[in-house]
C-alpha cells in the first residue's frame, strides 16, 4: 500500500536530522527536530515535499499496477489440480451455468451453499487424464453421490473443464480396512476384551476409527500412523501389527496392504470387524 506524502517526507527528514555531517553544517544540536529547525516554506522543506510527492505517486502507480495484474491473474484459467478441486466444490445441483464473456468461463449467476452437495473432492493427475473423486456428506463422513447428482456433476465438470482434457469422474463407497493386531494393555485401565474398565467404550477401536476418518479425502492410509494412533490410547502398553487388509467397493476379496501405505480407490476408509480382528493381552 502506498505511503502518504507525510509518511515519506517524515522518513527523509528523520534521516536528514540523524546525519551528523548535515547537523554540523546547519549548526543543529542533538535532539533538534526538522519542524522546529526549518520553516514549512523553507527551501529544504519544499524540496523534501516535492520528492515525497513524487515517491507517493510512484508507489500509488505500482499499487494500481499490482491490482491490475491480480485481476488478470484471477481471470486466467490455470488448469491445475487445485483449480479442478476448486471448481468441483463449486457445483450447485439444480442450477444452470451461464457463460461469462468477461472471464470466458462458465459460472453460476448466484452462489447457493445449500445446493453444493459435493463436499469431498480428490483430484488425481493420471498423465493422460484427470481423475476426480467426489462424495456428499452424511453425518460428517463421505457418502457416494446419488445417480442423479453424479450425472449432473459429470455434465457440470465437462462444461467447465479445459477443452481437450479427458475427465474420469467417479463417486464410490469407502474402501474397507481390516486391522489385525495384538494390543498389550494395562489391566488397571483396559480390560482383556478392549473395553475401558467401568465403561462400555472401546478406546482402541475408537482411536482406529478416528484415525481413518481423519485421513484427508483421497489421501493415504499409513500403517505407522495407525500404530501411533493405537499407542496414543491411555492404557495401551504395546502394539504388534500383524497385517492390514483392504477391499475396494468393486473387489470381491480382501487383499493385504503391501508396504506401508495404501491409497483408497473410493477416496475414504472404513474399518470392518475390529472387535474380532484386534486381540488384547495383559
């Protein structure tokens, strides 16, 4: 933001008064001020004002130039992964798009948050195409879009996308995860069946579910972080992770997670059968 003429002049006069050579030449004492030593119509004051005014005009011009550049950037379409993520989240079910001649883009005439049914989006660049996973929200968790909403969403994305780009738009159920592990517990806090003493809660299973829910939509399941989540439960002494298995919605059988990571086909994860797959020992 451009400084005022007074601010710029103050910067120059402060530097002027702080210069020992100039103070000696003008016979100024330590601590004297510019206003107290020079008249407002003195040659020095007028020269400082002229220079300050020129600097102010230049700074104002640079501010205006920056605004013009920012405006042009905002109108430009950069077909990056973040851009596809942003426009996917802007989908409004039941509304028609209009073409904006100013930006040469399709947009909605008005914004209606209640019609924005796509709450979760993951965009993946596959090289020859862009894959978009999308889900609605139900009780704070991803839920596949209905057939009608998905059809409308696909047409919306094909309308707003960059010409020539191939999109693969899907909305799938969460991938199922089975965790097979042995958890050593402190019997003063947790029972041998995994419940907290004196309560019906199952802290280890709750922690696993919380970890899976906390993975960013379209993100990656990590065995190390799973173990960290279990070890963070009060009363857990040690964890031995046997194996983790996954099954996408289209798969018939579970498969072991190879390596340390697994990225969900459906974009999110849900734990299955934890009461039977977690073994507790004292």
